[in-house]
C-alpha cells in the first residue's frame, strides 16, 4: 500500500476541522434555553433577581469569549453565595418557629448542641477538603485547556505550512529533473565543466576523501600563514634597520657619482679635444705595428 501523500493528509485535516470545530464551550446556551421556556411572569421575576450584567450577557448573540465566561462565573458565584445565605436563613427561621409553636415544643439540651457542633466541624472540614480538591481540579483543567489551546494553534500553523508544501515539492522535483538532465548531458561531453575538471564526476566516497584532503591542505596553509604572520614583526624591524643603514650609503653613492661626473666634465674641458687625436694616433700605431710584424714575420 502506497504511503499517503501531502494532499491526502491536508484533505483529511481540513475535513476533520470541518466536522470537529474546536470552540469555547457555550455555557450560556443551557441557561438561555431554560429562561426561554419559562412563562412571562417567571421571566419577569428572574429578571428582577438577576443583575444587569447577567441579563446583558444572556442577551448577547455573539460567541462566548474567555473573559465573558470568567465574568459570568464570578457573577454566578456571588449569586449562589447570596442564595445559599438566604436559604440557610430561611430554613433556620422555619425550624425555630416550628420548634416554638410545636406541641410539645422542641427542647434542645446542651449535649445535643455540642454533638451538633462536632458534626458541623466534621462537615466543614470535609467540605473544605472537597473545595480544595475542586479548586485543584479546576486549576489542572485550566492548565490542560491552555496546553490544548497552544497545541491547537501549533496544529493550525503546521496545517497552513502543509498547504504550502505541495508547491515546494513540485518545484524541488522540477529542479531535480533539470539537474538529472544536466548530469546525463555532461556524461556525453555536453558539460564543459565536468569534462575539464574530473573532480566533479567523482563518486561520493572519493569526493569525501578529496574534501578531507583539501581540508587538511587548508589547515596546513593556515598553519604556515600563522607562522609567517608571527615573523612579520621581526622582518619589519630588520627591514627598518637595513633601510637606516642604506640611507647613508645611498647618499654617499650619490655624492660619489656627482663628484665623478664633475671630474669627467672638468677633464674634458681641460683636454679641449686632444683625446680624440690621441685615439686616432693609437689606432695608426697599432696598424703600423701589425704591418711591420707581418713583413718581418715576427710573432706577437
């Protein structure tokens, strides 16, 4: 069986999101439905007992938000506390009146009060433990709800990213097809870079070996470069010393050259052209000497 493609997974996610919409629980819907089924007079009494906040919250037709749910929860807790106090007060008054007007009247002994107080303390302790358990459960539910919300947002982002993947995959497949065509064309001599450089056509193992060799060569060159860079300050100092020694010699050479030129100029001025005559006489004497030696057969 072939594995599912990206399009199949994306279609399944869209259908799942369409059938299972994740929204905040609409806690006001049961209350609104109950109020809508009451009689007009009951509705009027209910409106008199409720505050403006609860009435306005029930009349809203938009989606319930976390802030509105928290406000409604706080409001209903206050109403429940008031209702409980009124109920306890009413029941206590009713029992007290029945105990007084009863025949015979109900007489409570101090021991019964002590026992009742003890039972009340035990019931209060159990109620406090239950309240703590409910509070811990509510905190855990809130933590899980926030975690699920973050995970849901992550799923939405991944889903949008998954929707972009088919186009990217198609582009990559086209690029791979073009590269394969170029590789096949270069095998017959159609790619000049591969034919001129045989390293480009090496297999993977030899390519990795070549890369390691080049890395070692580069490391060696880096080491030599560091050595040469460490010698640069010493060479600079030696160059500065040689330049300092060369400057007096260069000045002396220039002075000597200028003096020699000046002496040559003065000599030429003093001879006044006699030098050329002496040169001609020298050539004549050498030619005459060579002629006499040939005539007298004298070896030089």
